[in-house]
C-alpha cells in the first residue's frame, strides 16, 4: 500500500495556486461537444481522471465502455449512448456496481431506450440500445429527490431528441444548483428551456458550437479554505475562480466566514485572508453542495469548532459511504461525527449530524484511509498543519485533482512517500 507522510513546519499559508478546471463543467462541455454537429475548443478543461476518462470513452468505438469509479461519467454516458447506433455495454468498478442507477434507467426506458441490467436490477453494468422511435415518449416523470446527475444526464440529451423532453420533477428538489449549472451550460451553447413549477421543458434544437473556458474547481478550492482556517497567517490567492459561479460548491466562501476567513474577489481569482471575525458554531445544510461537507467537517475538527450538518443523505452513495468514513477517520484524532437523535428534527424531519471535539495527535502518527475516495484524501491532508499525518493510497486524488500534493508542496508542506 502506498503511503505519504505529510507535515508542515508552521501554520502560515502564503502564495498563489492555479486551480485546475471544474470537473463538473468539463464533463458537461464534453457531452455537449459530442452532441454538437461542429467542433469547438474547451479551454482549461480539467485534467482529472474522470474527465480524461470521459473523453476517452466518447472517442472509443469499443462495445464495452468502462467508467471505472467515475459516477458522473457513467450517468452522463448512460443517456448519451441511447442516441448512438447499436448496443454498448457500460460498466464500472466494483464500487460503481454498488451505486444505484435505477431511476435514470427507468426514465430512459420511458423515453424509449432499450436498456438491460447485466447483473443486479437497478445497478450497473448495463447493455444500452438506442431509443426506438416507435416507443419514443417526450414526457417523463422523475423523482426530484434523486441525484441531480440523473436529471442532468436527461437534460443534456433533451435537445437532440425528436420532440425534445418534458421532465416533471416529483417531490422536493435536492440539488437545484447542479441542474441550473447544466441548463446554463446548455444556454451557453444556444439551447433554450423553460422551467415552470416542477416542469422543465427542452424543445428539439441544435447545440451551437462555441469555444468555452472552464472555470476552476470550487470543490478543490475548499481544501485551501481548510488550510486557511488552520493558519495563523493567511495570504493566499486562488486563480481561476469567479464570484458569480455556476458551481454550488462556491458556497464554501460564505461557509468559511464562520472560521474568520474572508474572500476578496478580483477578476478570475479570490484572495483568502483571516480577519478574526469568527462564529461560535457552524450550522449548515449541505443539500445543495454535498461535496464540500467533508472539507467543512475537517475544518471543524481541526479548529475545535462545533458543527451541525444536515442535507447529507447523498453522501452514503458517493465513491464510498462518506458518513461512515468521516466517523471512522475523525475518530482517530478524537473527534466525533454523530447522528443526532430524531427529537432534534421533529418539525423538519431532517437528519442532523454533530461534529464535536478538537483534533489531537494520538501517541502514534495517525494514518488516514481514503476508501478510494479522492475527497477523503484531500480533506484530511490539511490536518498536517496541526501534526504530521500519514495518508494511505494518496494517488486517489487523481480522480479530480492530480496536482494536489504538488500544489501543497508549493505552500510549504512536506510530502514524502513512506518506503
């Protein structure tokens, strides 16, 4: 097993980091380009494994396509392949085969696609055939409580369908920012839509080729906000980020104000400083930005600031069960991540989790497992500012941020492989 020892001699964070392009925006742009008649340039496209994998599979003529661990890639290709001739098998890693895909398959079958489960009903791998014109239906109902990627997957192919698509969202919507991201990307390439109440309608229309520059990844930025929270001195510039962002994870800037971190925007960069105006408690609903929950949990752990988290229900079906992973790994440094009793949510019916305790180094250097989850590695890395740590299987960061460890070195972190 590969291991990195990570340490930092001081708690000062100063410098400039140029962040990679957003994985979410890059993958949407790649699907749109594949559906577009004319080619266009994608500038600052993410170098993450998931994005490289998406492009590789879009270019592939193989009958079997393996998305490995990439959930976005699998879900977006699931719909895209319904527009391609013949039949393809879409598969993934063992973990991917444990992640539900049923709601998206049900919707695509209603639209007219021929999709077969090859192992377990409701889960990958799939054999996907193109939409049968005789069975085509341009109206479909989808639960609003499922992963936004299922709905985005349907939206991305909607303008390429003979009569477009009318999607009725049933129930309470859990991830509106990600749907808005998808629709705004589609708008950029000339596709119009209407969203009235619970119904999103996309008429048949062509995507129009247009060069695009991808904004930097706000999820990646969240790890630097953790470092800022742990710092005595902060003078850090993150390049490639916009204040008016399409990414829901940009909410990290507001959340981290509770830790005394200010964000000054100028052009396409943000300047992080520590102004000392902290709050006693972090209380946040992560329903609209679940991918930054780990970052905020570790920030609470490292500073000893109590946190009350809700909106975490999708964390159990990510690359790993992120709730269980947080509970185990935070426990190694004396911090509790606990589900609060139902009596605390009699009215809202939400699940609330409490982060309690301040991270302290045990007698032996703590080693953190990453569970094949890139966000576990990157969220726990900043704890090295408090005491030396070991990160197991550190290369998992390549899924979304291949240069993560090298960028930490630029800020004075010592990162060395344990032989």
